[in-house]
C-alpha cells in the first residue's frame, strides 16, 4: 500500500509539473502571438461580435416576418373575416364581428401597425389601424395611397414577402401628417377575369419596430446599423435618410454588393471617417444587415486590450506558479477521493442502468412517453440495446400460469423469476431476433423482438417451434408454466409499442384456451367484427331449471351459454358472466322469497374475480357449485314440507276418525290439495295407504273402548266411524282373528288373572 501511494504521488507530481510547464509555455506563446497580431485579431473579434449581433437581429426580424406572413394567411383563411373578403355586401353584423376579429389579431401582436382587408368586388378596404382612420374605406379615402398603387400592380410584388415603403397618410384629422415608413405583407390567392385582385389581406409593420430591433443590438461602440437590399436600397432608416434611399453609389456599399453571397467585413471611409464595416450574407428576403464602427474606437480598444493582456498573462502566470506550489501537496487526497467516487458512481450507474432501461421501455409500452423513431433509436442505443427500429419486429407477451399460487409460494422472488423468463426467451430467439425484455409487473413480461436482418422472411413453423422451446425451457429451468400471446409481424419496431393493449386483451382468452396456450392476437382481434346476441331463450330455460331445482339441466344450459362467448371479444365474456350473475341472483332472491329460504347470494364474487381467474373452469365451478347447493336446499325444504303435511293428515284422522264421512277425499278437500297427490305423497313417506291408516286408527280406538267401557258393539262401531255394526264385526275379525265380543271377554279374563296373581303375591 505504501509503495502504491508513493507511486501515485510521484505520478501526480510529474503531472503537476507538466501542467505548470504547459501553462507557462502556452501563456508565453499565446501572449506573443496576440501581441504581434492584435490588430487582425481585434478586428476579427469585433467582426464576430458585430456579426453575431447582426445575425441575432436578422433572426428577430425574420421571426417577425414569418409571424406576419402566418398571420396574413390565417386572416385570409379566417371564416369570420372571409365575409369581408368575398361578400359583395356583407350585413352590418358580419362587418362588426369581422372588424372585431381584425382588432383582436392586431392587438394580439404589438408589432403590427395596421391590417387591411380588401374586397375586389366592392373595392372597399376594411382597416384596423393604430395610427390613422380605421373602419371601411374606399380607394379614394384610404389613408394609405401607396397601398392602392401596390394593389393595382400586385403582379410586381411577391406574396408574403415584406414590401418596404414610405408614404404620407391622407388623414383628415392630421393635415400636417409626416411621412410614414412601413413594411407590408400581401396575401392573396384569387384573381378576377379582368386580371385584378378578387381579394387580399395586408399586414403592416411599422418602420419604428424594425428600428427598435436594430437598436436592441448590444452596442458599446457607438456604431450605426441599417439594412439594405441586394440593389443597395436602404430598407431601414439610419436616422438621416428615409426608407428606400439609394445607397448603391457609396463605395463601401458597392463592395458589399460585389460580395453577393457571403458575410464579411472591410475597412473603408464612411463620410470621411475610417470605419470598420461589418455585413451579413443576404437572408431569405435578400436583405443584408450592416454595422459601421469608427476605427478610432476599435484602435483604442486594441491598445487597452494589449496592455490588459500582458498584465493578465503575467498575473495568471505568477498566480498559477504560486498556487501550484502551495496546493501540490494537498491535491492528491481530493483527487483520490474523486477517483474513488467516480468508480463508485460508475458501479452504481451500471447497477441502475437496467432499472432505468426497464422504466424507459415500460413508459413507452404504456403510452406514457412518445418518441420520434430517431430519438427512440438513440435512446435504445444509449441503454445498450441492439434493437433496430427500422427492422421488422413483433411483440410477445409471456404470462405466468397459476399466478396467485406462485405469488404465495415465491413472494419476493417473483421479479427474479420474471427476469429469468426474459433471459431464457432472449437466449432462445437470439438466432433470429434482437430481443428486449420488459418487466410489466404482476404475472407477465413483454418481449420486443426485432429482426436482425432488414429483409427478414417470416417462417411460421420455425417461430412456433421457438415458442414451444421457450415454454419447455421455462418449465425445465424454473418450474413454471407460461402462456404466450403473439402480435402480428410489423414493418418497423417502432410500430410495436402501440400493440401492448391489444396483446393484453388477447391474452385474456387464456380463459378458454387454458394454461400453456399460444394465442395469436390478430386472430382474437378479428372477433371484434362479430356481433354477439345474448341467448335470451337459453337464459329462460336456465331460470326454469333453477326454479325447479334441476341443477344438472341448469349446468348444461349455463355451460352452453358461456362456451358461445369464446369466439367473441373478452368484453363479451365479461358482460355475459355479469348478465348470468344478475340472472342467477334474481332467481335466488325469488326462491328465497317463495320458499322462506336464507340462501347466501355470493355470486357477486364471480364478476369481481373475473379479471384474476386464468381459466373459465374457475368461474364455472362457482356457478355449478351454487346450482348444486340450491338443489340440495330445495330438496331439504320439500322434504320438510312433506313431513309437515303428513302430520296434518294424521291430525285430521285423529280428530275425525269418528266421522263416518272421513275419507281420502275429505282430507284432500280440507287441505285444498289433490287427493291423488296426497295419497301418493303419504304412501311414499309412510309406506302405507292413507285409507289403511284411517281403518287402523278406528280399529285401535274400538279396542280401547271395548277394554275400558261397557258400551255395546253397535255403539262402539258408531263412535269409531264405522257405517254399520255388521261391517265393524267383519272388519274387526279380519284384523284381529276374533269377534269384538270374544276380544272383550278375552281381555277381561286376562285382566282377572293378572289381578288374582297380584293379590296372591
């Protein structure tokens, strides 16, 4: 470590000495060169300064020109103002609205002096002005007589280019009006059959605004600035001569005109004063910007600059030597810290580059950021991506199957799994494509596949084999099943970034195709052209099956309705499931109300979980389980009702057994039910006929009376509901094998024996 530090200090000392020596030599050489060539250098510096200032002014005036041109064209195309241009006699309301619009245009841009709208049919001017009369003017009353001459000879002027001119306004309010300098922009596109203007818009900018732009040039040398055209005419006033004064006879102007295409500078006499004349190249209007600076001012600056340069050079040299000597021993540690910091930053940048790259691609995919293809290519190159925007490309969405289960199993390791999937897919498709994986979070990633060759030829079988290879490799290495959704091949990779939502919608059809499927998004998008009609008749059959508790039939009808939606967009599936959920819930409500059930309405969860389920079986199970539970509840309810009904029938028999009219029909009438129905129901639940029960009850009651009372057999037969004593005799003997009298005697004898046994005991 010590040796390394000594080597570092030695190297730093050598570098420091080299820098000091370089500074000294550089200062000496540069000072000498500057001192010897100061005149030329100073002139060039002044020229560059003046040239930059003039170019800045040129840019400002060109901007004004472009704005005025755009404004004149906009006014010409304005629907409100077009009534002034093309209507021979617009009504007063149109005129007022149009003039208000003109005033708004003029007031919106402070450099506009006035706006003329000319109607060739009525030969009227509609004027919005700052300085002279506004309103409707004829050619004779227009306060700008030179504009009338321009419109009469409009062929001599180029539309949308500034026309410099000066005129004396015919303003009755100002009889001593002075001459006005102005720049006009003429806009027209329609000519009458007599070769005159049909309509025109003129935007005027005052000369004072141009002069103000010239005066805004940074000028510390008391210089004069003006503009000339290619013929040498003065375009802006120089303070002594008006606009359009001919300067072509001046010697320095002739030299400028001779250098027709390039900027430059020259030294010449201007009004007997030696001056530096700086000029620009002709701009798009053919104008040249000229600045004249007296040479005495420049010479004074040169002398001052020479002296200052010498002092500054010596001061810098001495200060540099002193600072180098003082700081040489102290700079090593800060430099070392900077180097270590730079290395640390480099490591952090490398670590975070992947995160930045993912965020960039994810924002593009989600439509949050939009880039021009060239800018997008530059950005991808910056992140080290090999994607070629101009090459054919496609998108591949890879979804993890059984995501909720994997989320519980792997938890925080899911980002690592998605990264592993991207690496596997990138490696497998590398022979044909440059791949860029994008982690979209949750259960899926997106692969942007850009062909390596610009003339890439699509081979479907090869690509499908590649997809199966990806699925097999992912299952082998990270033990995951994935489903894939593939976009159509695009002519350029830039077009793929708009396909994410299409892929996402298509991927939902895993619902019907199952885990491990491969979905082609263009096939799913074709479903959008099909019109879906909900099968109302099948829905009615489903309701009937549920109301009768036939869960098997209800399940078949439900599955048939859901299977039909597989050939329609995912929204149809969602709406169909929602519709079925509402229908089933309504049926449950009705059944609860009619049968006094407390059946839970939990099908709302089916719709809520639709965006999270992966296969349709998960939804189907919710419905079919509900159907079976409903059938079970209804069966239990029916069984309970039957037991209660049989008890009512037994109560009626116990109550009315002595009534000779008691029969199956009388019981059915009292219960307001069908005798056939209650007879079959009673037999199914008790295994005996209701008529046999009536006879059994009567027979048991008669036995009781024979044992406990001294009533005659005829009286007992009457009290137990038999129609005659002879019928009672026959029936009693048939049931018990003995007659009623013998039964009574036998019971009394047995009772006597029992009593005697008790007494003896």
